[in-house]
């Protein structure tokens, strides 16, 4: 049981370390404030837990089996990524040459940051399919399937909160450098471009 748990946590770490849209969004929001970054992490991990519970009930198998359902979610996810990317690029353009009011940005971004992290995760069909294939591998033989899967989903989400929390902390420690207008604008341009490319790739994949 202990070896299975350690293997599960190791796999969760490798998953979190793989760059993806959630990582880009968390770093982008952390540039605004630690609060925004942490709330984005909590939103993203709420989505992770939701997909884990859905997988535990076997509902993601319906998504995997239906090409139409998967394509609908794929297009929705692509639209979400493109919108986030466009918003980031517009923010970089709008703040060009203007001092950033960090406190005001943080104050406005509480619910929006949580909602953004949650929406980005729930709109990703790959996250749903992955949860369905990932979690069952770590259910010990003879263990009750449903509660064990839900427990693993909760552990997965909590583990990633700690992992992505390090990103938020690191960006916060680098705030003196990253908050400079030119540096911040360049980071927003890069993150916005990455989100647009990820959205386009998701929309075009078969």
C-alpha cells in the first residue's frame, strides 16, 4: 500500500511538472499577485478533483466513447484557451508605458482567478480522459473502487496545490524583477502567445 502511494505521488509530480495551459495560466496570474496565483491553483485543482470524481463514477468513459462529445469539448476548450491568450496579449498592450497598480489588479482578480483556473481545467477533454486512465492504475487489488478513486482524486488535487504553490512562491520572490514594466509586458506577451498556440493546436487536432 505504501509503495503504491509513493508511486502515485511520484506520478502526480511528473504530471504537474509537464508544461501545459494550467502552468501558463498560474504563472500569468501569479504575476498579478500571490493571491491571484493561489486562487488560480485552487480553481485548477477543483477541476482536477471534479474530473477524478467523474472518472470514479465511470462517466468519462462516455466522453471517450463519443466522438461528437469529445469534439464539442475540444472546441470549447480551444475557445477558452484562445480567449485567455487574447486577453493576456490585450492586457500587455493596454499597459504598455503605464505603471501597473498591483494592489488594484490583485483586488479585482480574486473570483476571476479561481474561475479561470477551474474553467480552463473543466474545458479540457484531455484532462477528463487522462483521469479515467490514470487513477484506476493505483487502486489496490481488493480495495473498494469508488471511495478509493475519490480519495486518490482528492490526494492528487492536494498534492498539486503544494506543487503549484511553489510556482506562486517563486514568482512572488522574483516580484522585484518581474514587476518591471518591460519584463512583465514581455512575459504577458509570451504567455498569451503560448495560450493562443495551445488553443489552435487543440482546435486543429483530430
